[in-house]
C-alpha cells in the first residue's frame, strides 16, 4: 500500500528532544552513591525515574525535586530500611539496585507492580547462589541478603545490559578489584558504555582489558557533580523524521562529550552549520524499520544525543556547501550515510 501525505501548511520551528530516561536513571544512582550534593537538571519525572529517585531516598540519599530537576544529597552510607523498596514497573530500577542492596549489610526486599516481579532475574540468582548469598523471588517480591565479594565475574554478553550495569554500579565500591568477563556476543555494548560514561562524570572508572573483559578497580568513591540529562534520540525520532521529510534537519548539540548512546540506527543524515563549515554528522539513532538498516549504511556512526531539531532548506545548503553534498552514490547499497541525493522540487 502506498500512502502519500500532503502538508496543508508549512511546518517549521525548533523542537527540544525530551531527556534520556536511560541516562537519568544512571545519573540519579551515581549521585546517590556519592557523598555530597549533586544537582541533576533536565529531568522528566516518569514513573520509572520517580521510582529510582524514591529508591535512592530510601537507600542512601536525601532527594529534593523541582519542576524539572532534583538535588540528590548522597549520605556516604546506606540507611536502615523499614519498608520494601518499591520499583513500580521499572526493570532498570530493580536490576540496577539488586547488586547495590548486597552492600547495605541488611536484608533488602524489592516490590513492584504489574508484571515486574515475574521478569527473570536468573543472572543475579546464579551469581548470588555461587557466593552463598540469599536470593528469593516470588510474585510478591524479591529479597536479597549478604555481601558480594570482589573477584572474577562471568556473564553472558547477550543478556540484558541492565544486569551488567547493575554490577558496574556496585563493584567499584568493594574493597578489592573485580573483573567482569562477558561471554560473546556482547549485544548491548552501547548501554554498558552509557553506564561507564555516567560513572566517569561522577569519578568512577573502569577499563576494557580486551573486547569482552572489563576491569573494575575496587575502593573507589563516587563524587558529587552537577549533571544535565542529555536529550534522547529515540524520543526525538518522529519530529526529526518529520523535519527530514519536509526538507532537512539542523541538529544542535548532537554529541555529549564522553557519552555514547546507541539503540537502532537510521538512514538519516543530520547536518550542522557551524564555524567550521558543514558537519554532516552521520546517521544517528532515529527510526530504523529493520535491523539491517544500520548494517547496510556504509560508514554510519550511531553515536550521540539529539537536543534540538529545526527545519532547513536542503537545496540552499547544497548550494552553499557543495563539497558536503557531492558524495558518491553506491548502487550496491543505495543511499548510505556518506551519500545524499537531492532532487529539485521533490525534496530529498
């Protein structure tokens, strides 16, 4: 079926991408684990983020929220719990906190809503059993008790990155060094890098020893800092594609230094006009109809954070920057990240 959509009136302007929920989770937890005050801005209080903030307040921090920000005062120690930690329906909240719960020196029970407690946690259950720690999961809640020890950890690389990130949050706080061996294929490496990027901002480091092995030094401390949550490419997909259909997009502040985000790629080539000329950027994380789109986009780089898009005249940009638009067209791949075809009167 072929559908043609005609615009009844010109559409333009600027749109700010909503904040990344993935990075917000990570920033809140890093701030809570630090000793001191961190101001986190550009927050959107979804149920999942609210669950992580509330859990941080129960475990190790004082949290004060504003309209779109939060001040997280890390206490530098874990608090005695008087009630279960409610993760609402947030799998990230639950899986990020399970390893941290083992550091509290007490029994910790997590509860949730919907089908959260039915979601498998076998990766953690296996680790806890191997270290003779308590791990009990029922439809009513999940209870853990006992302290993880530093050392060698082996996880399948094709499991949810939430399990890997959960260990990355906790292992630096142990007294000794740890090594995290990921059995290939590692399918969610970009989300692991998101966690490491957030940790670096808060003073905690890890390093790759090889393609599948992370070394995590022990005895580290999270340091407070002010953090602005990045805009999220996935959330901006629809307005960005709308801008592309209408003629093109200008993407502002696409890449956050030291941070990487990748989900599914898209054959969209954002452009930025700046002091150094035209930055074509490469395809980023927008809409991807099939899993092969990114694979077949030659030279594609799906890294970055979208903050703002606005409609531009692609034909005018092509006239002003012919060197950026004079790219080869690969007949084997069609339109790729290093090529652009502009047809007069038909847009792009």
